[in-house]
C-alpha cells in the first residue's frame, strides 16, 4: 500500500496568516498620526511635510520641501527642518518654528497642551508664555510661500498705520 501524501495545508495557512498580519501592521504612519498620540493637535505642522523621523526618546526631525508661512492668531514661519522632543502633551527643545509679532520674529521654544485636554494651547517664546485657543490647530493648514501683506493679514496683525505703509513698500 502506498503512503498517504502529506498535506502542507497547515503550514500554508500559517504562512498566509503571517503575511496578512505583516501587511496590516506596516500601514504608513504620518507625522499627523503621531501628534495626537502625544496629546497634541494635528495642525501644529503645515500640510507640506515630506518626511519625519522619531527616536524612541521622543527626539524628532520634520522636513519640509521649502520654508513656509501659516496665519493663525499670529503669523508663523516654518523652516525646512524642524526639530524637537515629543513628550506627552508637549514639544520641547523646539527649533525651526518662529512667530511674528509686529515686525519682529521670535523663536518658539516649546509647545504645551493641558492634560487632560482643554481649549488652550501654550507657546513658550523666550520668557513669554502665550495661551491660545487650541481650535485653530485642530486642522492641518496649507503653506504660503511668502508673506504677502494683504489687507486681511495686516488687520489680523493689528499693526499701526505707518508700519503697514512701510511693510507694503518692502513687500511690493
């Protein structure tokens, strides 16, 4: 009598389930997926992020294709390389993000949110701690390549009239 052929079905099923598990766990994770894991809003970074790295200690680097500007309560400038350290509810040791107040640019050193979450977000700029409404950072915004001083931008910055006139001359 001939021996019964051995079936490889259990091994094949095991291999197939392993491959299926591998493809579902390697879905692309974006920096916009990472921020909420740390309790931070997704709109802290512009929509033009091309790559990012995140170390196990929270140190990160975000890369943009070119510098850009976004208007929140204040005009924010993003360099092509942004670095910092992610912690639950905060970004510390931040570099590559600046905020404009009148004609001056200030480095943003730290960003914090309340835990448990509230309606506030805090930006540390030097010795100044500025509290803003977190709602404006809940959606990812598109970049502007330059500071075009339209009337809406000038009104939102609340610049005195002589400074507005000088700024218009500089940008035109």
